[in-house]
């Protein structure tokens, strides 16, 4: 993940909260941290990263231009959908899991972070 984010940016990162990781099934994080599961962990983490600096306004514009939803290609090669849900913006992963953007637009020198309520999973 560090290698990815040190690469040519900018990047948009959808960062789950500690509570989001704690909500995963018991033992998931410990299992993912084992050396033999490094590739799976990297795939999950990079499924939270999109090339480009997409702040909340840019995400909304993409979604509005596509009938209220937009597909975002992750650096791991997967797809996240951004969807307007009431007053909130949500992400949907390839497995149908959903996360709400709880804190948008945490600007960084190499992109932007959006804090999300759940861990999104690759297919």
C-alpha cells in the first residue's frame, strides 16, 4: 500500500474507520495480517484507492452525469460504485457491500481521502 501511494499520483483513498475494521467477522484482521495472506491484504487495501484527485464535488459530478451513480476503477483493478442515497454518498463494492462516506475531502499533498463507514471488498 505504501508503495502504491508513493507512486505517481494523485490518488483518492476511501479510508475505513477503526470501527469499520472492528466490524469485520472475528479473526479477519488477524488472519489478514499473517505473512501468507499478504497478497489478499494488499488487494483489499488497494481496492480502497482510485487514481486521480476526486473530491466530493468531482464524485457528485460524475454520478450526476450518469443518472446518480458512477463507477470508479480501483488501483487493484476492481470497481467501486458511488451512489447518492438520500443526503449521503455511498460506495458499493463488487460484492454488493456498502459504505457511507462519513467525512469527505480530507485533502493531502498527493490526493484526497474520504473516510468511510465500512471496509469495501474486492470480488
